[in-house]
């Protein structure tokens, strides 16, 4: 973390977990636990069906609500889809884009991810853009190439430094997601620093140092402090550990040090 230049953001990614009733209960518990955390922003990225109950439950506290996906078009005949405009109107502030599970199971390409980034910005949402290599790619030694391709294709939808201010990058090595095998702080730092280098080359040093770059992949209450101690790791995108209020609050506290 480097709070002098950029925001620390801890975001929970609930994935396909929690009903609206469960979501409300979890938010009520979390509210009291993270109330004193002034140094980091707390976001809960939840299923579409939880958004309304969550925005209500969190309206008097510092927790922001995020979504996990959006459609690239603003409206139209796209049965089953949800647009950025709808999310914005429902009180959503952040949206995760290009999570590896969507790249894998919903076939989202770098090009589609870029279109979704554009849609999010047009709707006035902040985007958490996920990038990261598979184990095979890491073993082949092409981590930087894969990440560069993912990051640079998102750049296509981020024309100026004004838009860049609305973007968070999340480095999530696919092999670390949901596996209990987190990247070491050095591995996480190496790629997060590399992502910042890519941003610097495109948008300049001043803009690059203000971008929040999260790490995600089996981050938990035990390893958060060490990961967040890395200068270029400005927060976390947390799956499993965000479903338990004690674990999630402990990560938020680690980020608030
Ligand atoms: P995990 O998930 O913390 O359960 O590994 C992270 C993510 O998928 O964003």
C-alpha cells in the first residue's frame, strides 16, 4: 500500500453466494466491525439479487456496493442481462469486470472485457478490472505477456487519465483463486508493479501512481498483512474469506493499519 498516492480498497467478491436475507444479515454484522476503518474503502460485490437489500442496509455506513458483471450494451433485447445504467440507478458504485471465472465459464474475451469497461464508465460506475495468468502460463514463463495483453486491451476503453481515475486493477492469478494457495507477497508485488509500469508507459507517472491495484486469490486474515505490506499492492479482492464477517473484517483491519 502507498496511501500517500492512492486509495486502499478491500472488496469482497461474494460470487454466487448469499440470498438477499443473508446479505442483509451479513452487512449488519460487518457494519459494526468495519465502522472505524477510515483508511481503506470497503466494497461488497454481490449477486444482482442482493443489490437492493445491500444498498439499503449500507446507506448509513461507509461500505459501498458493487456488482460482479454487467452487459456491454445500455439496454435492449438481451434477455437475462443487466446494464450499467440499471446498476448505477440501483445504487451500485463498483463493478467487477473480466473475473477469471467469467473469462473461463462465460467465454469473456479481452475484447468483450474492454467493451464492458467502456459500458461501466459510460454508466458512471467504477470498474475493477481483473487480470491474471493460469498455472500453465506461469509455468511457461509468460505471466507478464498474458497480463500485459489483458491490461493493454482494457486501455482501449480508457481514453484519458480522467477515465483512468475510475479504474481499479485486480491482479488475480487464476491458480490462486479458491485454491487456498495464495501468491507469495513477492509474486504479487512483482506483477502489481509490472501492471503499474504498463499504466505509467501509457498514461504517465503521475496518473499511474494514483491507480489502486489489488491482489486477489486466497487472501485471508492470516496472509493479508504481508500481501498489503507490498508498496504496489493497494488492496484485495476477496472471495471465500469475504463470506465470513470475522475473516473479512480482519482483512479490512489489516488494510487499515
Ligand atoms: P478467493 O477468490 O479469495 O476465494 O480465492 C478471489 C476472487 O475470485 O476474486
